[in-house]
C-alpha cells in the first residue's frame, strides 16, 4: 500500500505536533492548535470567510459526453469510436447539438500531441457552459487518483514498488474512498476533513467546520474535525422529538416535568466512562441542532432560486442557507459536501446521462442537466450574498468511464474531466493536458504510438493530473500552509517536486 504516510495522520503525530508547540510556550488546548502549527495565518484572518463545496457524482461520470470534443478532426474520431446515437445503439452526441454549449476559452487547449482542440459541454449543461464562458468556471482535464506520475509502460510494469498504482482501480467503493481520502474503502480520514482540522481554530463553533448535506462520507472526516450532517430540511434531530432543542416546549406523556427529567438524564455527567461519553455526545447533538435551527430561523437570506425536483439543488440550497447563517454559526472557514448518484451508466447512457434528444426532439436533461442547473443556481446564490469570490465549488467522481462504447453505455475508467466554479476561479480556461481521441493499443516496435499512451485500454484515461494536485490548489486558496500540505495530501511531493510547483493555477 503506497498511498498513505500513516505518521502524518496518526494521533501520535498529532500529539507530537502539539507537544512541539507546547515547548515554545505557546500551547493552547490541543484541539484548537492545528492552524497555528503550520503558519496557516490566512485561515484566521478576521472576517475572511471562505468555503469549499465538493459536488460528488456517485457512480463514475462519463467524461466523453460531459466535456465533449468539438473540433472537426477530433469529433470525427469520437463519432467513429462511440457511434452515432440511434434506436439500435451508439453514444455520440450530434455535433450540431453541441454548438449551443460550445466553450470559448481565453487560451486554446492543446492536447498531448500538440494539436489545438475545441470542446463543448453536454447540450443539457447550458447554464454551466454560460458560466464557463463568463469566466466563472474552469475545466481541469484528465484528473484522477495517482500515487505518483505514470506512463502507460510504467502502469503495465510488474514493478509496483517503483511504479505504484492506486489500489483497487475500477472498484466503485474503493475509488470513491481514494478520491476523498487517498486510501481505499475503510479509510477514516478524508482530505476535506484534514483541511477542516487546520481550520478548527478559525471558527467559534468548531462543530460546523465540516458539514455534509448528503449523508456520511469519509471526505469530511478529520483527525479532530467532526462531520456534522444536515438534511435538505435543516438539522438532524436526535431520535426523540421531546428532547430536541427545537421541541423543548413539548411534553412527554403530557408532563413537562417528565420532559425536563428526561433531558437531564441524557445530558448529565456520569461516573461511568461509557455512560458519560454517550451523554456527552447526546448533549453535543442537541446543542448543535439547536444552534443550526436557531441560525437558520434568525437569518433572513437573500431569496434563493433553485430548480425544483432536483435533489442536488435541494442540497446546495441548504448549503447556501448555512453559508448565509455563517455569522450566527461563528464560522469563518467551512468545507461542505453534496452529491448526486446514478452515474454508473453501463446501460441507458443516452436516457440517463443527458444531452440526447427524445421522441419529441427535445434535449433530455438527465443527470448532467441537474448538475448544471443546481451548480449555476448555487453560484447565483453566492453572488446574491456578495461572497461569490469566497466560495469555491468543484466536482469529483469515482472515476471516468471508457471512451469505447459497450453498446448503450460505457464501462469503468480512471481519469476524468472536472469543473471548478466560483468568483476566485480563473475561469474560461482549460487546465491540464487534453487527451487525444483513440482507443487503439497499436505500437511501433515495443512502444505505444503517441496517441495511445494516454489511456490504459478501451479509452480509460491515464490521469495526467493527480487528485492531490487538484485538491492542493484549492487548499492553498483556502489558507492551508505549504508546511501542512503533506499532512493533507501525503503524496503531493511526488508531483513536480513539491506542493508549490505542483500548484495548477486555476485559483486566483
């Protein structure tokens, strides 16, 4: 296993850092010291609010029909590989339908063969395409989990010690975990949570540093930062309405005395360690629920307009409401997560993914239409709050999918293209290296032809940018210090020598 440096993440290392700080005579309670440990002064600038929002697309998003090649030579190759869509099969989106979402970058992207390229977004993503063309969205090309940079020959090597590969490639659960934590399924700490660890001291109420609006995920779990979960309706209540902070006026069995006694019993200190810990957690849960409920009720946010019938939009609306209540929650640095499932499109890609035309000749919005509309509505909400440059939203997914069609879908891949959105993003640009359009395995002698070195079979993209570089670029903007970066992304030093030179440039 080559992904983790456990000494950087262990409790022993945490205590060691705290001890080193204590030796200087500047120690405070351990849980409040992480930001001070790494000269991350930017995290604690008063009034300098910043938020990262991860939009995870569960199931593995099909890259080729999301950011779609458009220039005539490349489109012809894409069409030949995927086949024109028809009732009998084929996945290629009609070129004429791509004109409305054509991307107009400030600099022309060039692929690994030195060929100038044009791209469009899926026809269902009109709102996100508009944000790209107005400079608020950037595209990071061919990003995915890597332990170290790899060529195709190195990927095929049996020397995995010299050329380590991410474990369990093409496995949904493992690759979701590796994207979120640099470790396969079973990981307990994610890089969003690691960033949250460093931000704890910036927030009056550290409980609200990492907030998940989509359920449990390793991404937001830190060594010290807790993953606070909310629903699209607000705080999650403890499993008894009568002891909930929001329902303190209610009575149990018609008796306010019983209610008061019950609340006292489940929150009071106990001599037994397990009982005391249980009551401490319950008490914290009730207090957190009360704080969230009161903050949302007391804050009058700018009216947010989000599409209905869109679960991702519902989650992002709640994130927008929580951000609008940041002052009441005492939050200066926050990391959020939302998600949308259904992207495992082995079958029915045309029906489910979006962008094709239905029997009435209307564009099917599908999953990508929901992503585009929800993210654009969220950006508009940050503009309305006057903090568009303080909130950065990015997409992630298990992995990409094969460029080769399996008939009416695509199979598990590796690298993929992802979006970064926000007022601080240097948008209307592509970052990274565009892959050529090929699924061939042809070689010249013992070496793969240049157009075939970018994939590992069937058009599975071999990533040219690591998740570590992608995340570190946003972490730097967020305020994480260089000296703490390897604690967040253990393998960052393997890419371009250091975090500093590995910075991708899409953040202002």
